């Protein structure tokens, strides 16, 4: 599974989410997590039709989107989404 994190340095919700990711990152060292900044990665934002940040997209092994989370999520919501994707 891959996780794509779309954010921006000026986005307050993204700053909040960054701290949540830092809290949980040790629990998921085996996951491929990629972060893209809204101001630097316009092509990938277009590819995944990103309309707002923060947005988190979960991709399966064939790079098919299986879940999209838009807006700020607290630690429990994010952990639940990750765990559900790892152990459906």
C-alpha cells in the first residue's frame, strides 16, 4: 500500500495533520508514504484531482485509489483508516 499526502506549507489544517503524522509515523514504518506540496507538485495534483488540502489518498498494490480522506483528521480517524486498509 502507498499513502499519498497532499498538503501546503500555508495550510493550517495541513500543519495540524503534519503533527498527527509525526505522532504515528513510528507505528507504520513499512508503509510507503509520499508527501506532495500544493505549490510544488501541480502535475501530480492534477493527476489525482486534488481540489483542497489536506488530502490523503490510499493506493493498493496496483496503484488504484482505495480511499480518499479530505480535510483535517485527528489521530484516531487517521489510525482507523490506515488500520482498515492494512487489515480490511
